[in-house]
C-alpha cells in the first residue's frame, strides 16, 4: 500500500483478478469505469434486467458527439461485443435531431402491425447542450408521442457549464421543461447506473422520455463504482391510478390529446414513480424532528454540500446536534412535491444548492406556499439571501468552497454557530505573490504542430473570414483582425447573408470543417447560393472529426463526393487545394470543372475566388495532424523518416 504496508492475501487475490472488462462484465463488488462507460453499461444492465423479467427487448443508442459526451461513439465501438450479445444496436447519428427522430421510431415497434421478435426497444439518446437546442422539435414530438410499455427512452444530455469546449455556457433543463421531459441529475458517476435504470422504469410507467444530465464533473470522471444497483427493484406507486389504457405511445393519437395526457397524467405519474422509489430523500441530519437549517443539494450540489460541511468541520453528529438536515434532489423536474415538502416544512430555513438558474428553488417556493396551512413558511435562500444579496451565482459553476461560504453565512445569520472568520478564512487559498503589479504573460491558443489549419485559415490582405464550430474557431484568437464572430453549428456563412446588403465589403470567406459540413453545414451553403451573396466557403477536409477524438465521417464522406454535392447546389466554382495533389488517382470522380492546386498556391487561389461572383468553394484537403500521429502509432500510416528539430 502507499504507506508500505503489505497487502493482505485477500486483497492481493482480488486485485489479481481485476481486468479491463470488469466495467462491462463484472456482476458484483466494484468495477472501475468512466462516466461514459457507465452510460454504455446502463444499456447492458437494462437488457439483463429485461431478460430476467422474461422479456426479449432490443436496445438502441444514437446521438451526436460533443464534449462532455465526445467519446460515447468511440466507447460504444470498443464495447461492440458486449452490446451485440445484449442485442443493443449502436448507430451514429448524422446529427442530433435526426438521431432523436430515430429514437422516436424505436418506440413505435408494434404500432402499425409490423411483425417483430422484440417485446420493445429501450433507447439512449446522447448529445451536448447545443444538440438539445437544435433537436427541440424532434424531442418534443417524441416525448408527446411517448414511450412504449417495454421500451423507454433515456436522454443523456451533456451540459458544459463553463463553456470550456462550447461557444455558449449551457444549461439544458429549461429546454427540457418546455418540452415536458422529466429531468434527472446525478450527483456523481456512482448515480449514473441506478438513476439511469430508474429513468427507464419511470419512462415505461409514465410514458414520457427521461433526461439524464451529464456535466464534466460527473460524466468525464472515473472511479470504482459499486455494483449493488443490480439488486434494485423498482416499485409501482399505490397512490396513483393509471388509466385502463395506460400512458404509453399509441396510434392513432390526436395532438391535443397528447398535450393533455402529458401535462395532466404523464408528468404526475412520473412524480408518483419518483415518490414511490424514494429518489429524492433526506440523507443526513435528524429524520423526524424540527430542522433549523435544511440544505437541499441538487445533482452534484449534493456532494459539494457534504464536502463543504466537512471543510467546515461539521460531522454527522454535529448535524443532528445543530439542527441541520441535508436533502438530496436527483429528480429535478417536475419536482416531486410530497417528499420535498415533508422535509421543507420541518425547516426554519431552506438553502438550495444548485448551479446555474434556480430551477429547484423556484419550484420549492410554489410547493411550500401551496403546502402551508397554519404556520409560517420556511425562509428560502439560494441565489440570494433574505436581503437580496448574492449568495450562489446564476452563471458559470461553483465548487465546495463556494458552498462552504454560503452555508457558513446562513449558520451565522441563524445564530446556529457564532461568527468566526477563521472557519472559512482558513480554507481560502494563499494570496498571490506580489510581482510588482506586472501583468502575467498570456498564452494565445494555437493549432497543433502540423495542423492543416495553420495554412487553411489564413486569408489574403484586405479580406476577412467568418468563424464557426470546429478547431478552426481558434482563428478568432490567432487572427482577430481578419476573423469575424462565430455562429452555431451548421449556420456558417448565414450571418453574411444578413450583413452583405448593408455594408460596402464585396466578398467574405467562410471557414467550415468537414464534420460540420456533414452534420448540417451543406444547408447553409445552399442558403448562401439561394441568396446570391458573394462568398467563398473554405471547406477544411481533415479526414476525421478531429475536435472530438478523430472519429470517421458518418456515411464515408470524401472530397470528390463533396464536389459532386456542391456542384449540384449550383456553386459558381470549385477548387481543391491539397498538400499532395498527386495522391489522387486519375479516375477520381471529381465534379465537372474542378481543378486541383498545391497548397503553395493557397493565397493565389483565394485571390482568384474572391473576384468571382456568387458562392465559390475552396476545398482544402489535408489530414488532421493529431489524427496522423494516431494512425502512425497504430501502423495505419507511413511514418516519414524526416524530422524537424526546433531549438534542440
């Protein structure tokens, strides 16, 4: 062990039996896995549970890659043998909304008289926050239609709270609320499997889809996950009467009937299922008596609450003695009322710990007011204190130290503890060393060594280029004077359609990656052609979706196929610029009129195209540098003997 103590014979034997397959195959004990691997195991566990119940169900996983869910597809491919044995089909989505529509299709098995060997299909959709936004129509339709009796849908949505790898900071719960999709929020990787299995069970019972929130701190973490969730037995509510025909998907079905069923029956049924299975519950403090300060931890806010209490030196025994209770909310919306108000009405004050907007705090206010009879309601604080002063931010993210500060403020204000600046002061980081007030040097983001964008994103003097989604977005920081603002994925170039009639600039370049082109970008090019603007799209073909791990293009996209598509859209001219023009066979089926030029002529090609009226295409073909390194390490690409050493 770390202190030099020898391992026991039992521990040595146990460690010797550990394998990389445990994350999918181990049946009891603990298994080391990442959050992404836990999502894949979730489908395997649902298949196992169904087989044990005498059902033959299939599984279906589809969505679109993007941080913090950028590795779901790679993980699924590596687990193919396990998925195949469980009859779980993984299908990459060309984009998020088409994948969501395919998920909707899995719930329609048996509705139209088609013969199937399956009792139902349970499905897992995945996508990051912008994918939730763009898929709103598909998700709303699918949820209104509902889930099948032996199917069910769990949506793993990845929220980048700090905009670490996104162009906006995301919180998807308000979108899902507008669609009427219940939201589950795991506190850690350890909640993914039990809460995901609950999501499938509740989806089948209530006929809704179920959202599973995935943030960087949970889905991109790893740990030894206990497998005791395999013994979970979900119970059916005894205090909710399902209609005789149930609440699942049906055909035919009227639009207004779907809306009425969702809001009046399905969502209350989901709440009842939550209540019956004690998904939201008090975890610490006195379980029956009055509580002076009740702390409600939402999602990872629950663990941050427990960490904060430890940082403040408050033990489990202290919690009971001081009259502090902790309540965990894993089912965020629609908040189950009975379990929450049973806790809340025992409290003098409720402190809600949740990142971003006050979703639970706002629901709590309504539930408390509705539940009050002959006593004063508890004070409700969270984003602000009773005087309206800020406590926990509505933006970005926070950690255990921020939560500790908020808890200490309320403990002092309530006279539960005496004021003591050292209680939090000792937790604060040491002040920065005085460096004569000199500004610390900043590091400008830059492309990888050998990245094709080092060449492809440059524009001639006097020209500007639009940005978009992809590695090439870094051009905003590298060439800020020549790069205009980005747009969302698939709309690259569309801002110029609106700008061009009102400015004297005659032409614009627009960067677009091949992944974006395949996802939805071709429609933006079609719109530009239809509008008649003068623009050159610089399509950056890297032969891989480099930004999210080097995945291959869905459907096998090639540069020559792109030229055929673009010619069909009516672009004025297409030029291919390549690092090695001789790599193409003579029989390569380029579109008529396409010319091939070496990358040394990159600037000359751009000068030519900016003088052409209409929409033109510069297709820059060079493999991503990171992908080259991957392929060379795997023996899939020649490793040239030539090396360049800088400052060696």
